[in-house]
C-alpha cells in the first residue's frame, strides 16, 4: 500500500505541492479537523500526519495513530502535540525549523524601532492634522516625550534560540547592548555571539526592551505577569513575536494603561482571533501586527516544502532533520526497524 500522508487542517497561506507527494508514490489527503475524534478518524491509518499547534494531538489521539511514523507540525509552536506520548509510541515529531528565522528577527527589530521612535503614534497625529501651529507642536511634544537614543540602550532576550541569535547582530548594528536569559543554552554560544548571560530578574530590571523568544510550555506560560512588569523600568517596552500565552494580558493591560511600563509591540495575543473590543486595542502605546512576523514569499515556499522533505526522509529510512524528539530513536527502531 502507498505511504499515506494526512494533513488535518487547511492552510491557505501555505501552498502544498500535492503532486510531489504523488510522484514519490505517496497518497496525500487533506481532512480539516478540530476535535480529537475527528483527527483519529482522519489519521488512524496514516503513515505521516501534518498538523499545526492549534490542534489537539493529545495522548488519546497519538495512541490511536497505529500506523503513524511522523507527525510534522507546520508551525514553530508545537504546544498542541504531546511530545512525550509520541516518543513513547515511537513516533517522530518534526517542525519547520529555521524557515522564518530571518523574517521573525526582522519583524522583532521593526517593532522595537517603531516603539522606540513612536512611529505609529506620530503617523496618527499627522493624519489627524496635528502637525503645525503652537497647540499642535505641544501635542507632538507630548507624544515624543520621553524618547531616547537607541545607541547604548539594553535589549534583554528572554530565550536565546535560533531567532534570538539571528536578531543579535541586527540589534548590535544599532549600537544596542544585548543580554539574554536562557538556562538551556551553552555558555559557549553566548560567548561566541558576544552576549551576556544573565538571570531573568536582572534582565527585567536592566533592559530597555524585553524581547520574548521562547516556546510556550507550562513553565513559560505567563512568564511575564504583574510581578515581572513591576520589576521593569517605567520606560521599558515589551516585544513579543513568539507566543501570546507567554504574557498575562490582563496584567499587561493594567501596566500599560497605568504607565508602569512604556509600551508593547505584539505580533501575537493569547487567542488567534481577536475581537474589536479587546482591551489592548484601545491603548495607543501598543502595536499589534496580527501574527504576521513569519511571513515572506520565500518563507511561505519553504514552509510548504518542509513537510514533504521530512516525510520523504522517513520514507527513505532517514531521520528528520528538524526532529523535536531525538530521544524517540530507540523506541522508533524497536517498533519500525532501523532507519
């Protein structure tokens, strides 16, 4: 029988070359799913499954995927997949790796610069006619102050993975000092990139811009809450291009509306669908960019290719390049044979 690939959602921004799978002798089907039972019904006889972080690939689902050798998560966030259960059942889990590292690091710098120079607020003031006359100059000064020279300010990276490392030389190009908190990264990596490894509390107190670059997990959910915001400078900005759940949004709203911190640049919120009456949308010291940091024409093409590449490796009895659970290898071999 043909190696069967099931894609459990429809992603209009990510074209998949279904013909490539078929030319390789695989069967490719798309079955949009939302619930555990729907995923089980669609994927129970699949050899590989393509999913995204919003879908519930729980232990119940994974135990029902009796033929599955690979779950490929199409996004960088993979909190919807029970990695431990997949490992126990000899199922490889992969993701698209570095496909948008440059885009996200560029977007992060764009948000930082827009916050630092108050670009959006000034643009809105101009469009409202507040450009000339004494009264309008007073309004401009109200928006401008305070505004500081970027050179010599401190960027604090919470997480020092692939995207944070891609951002480091870009930030240094503006003369920014870089510090980072990541207990899972070797000191050699920090030294190689000239970044100081610090404790989280020190980073919060010292940084002018706090940038989030960590995966969403139980231990990182609401890594920034009221206690953390209170440790920041009143002139500090928070930039999040990672996962919305890293920030306690209620605490953030309180701190922004009461000016405990200066502002925020957010590409993500706790929910993907945001209602027009969301409290953060009413604040003028917040930029929100609708989860677009990953996007470029090149990244979109790579995103569509990555699942095919990883699935093809499994078919050729090779290990995926972007394997999230390398500890699976022993269980995989005992279940499916050597790669």
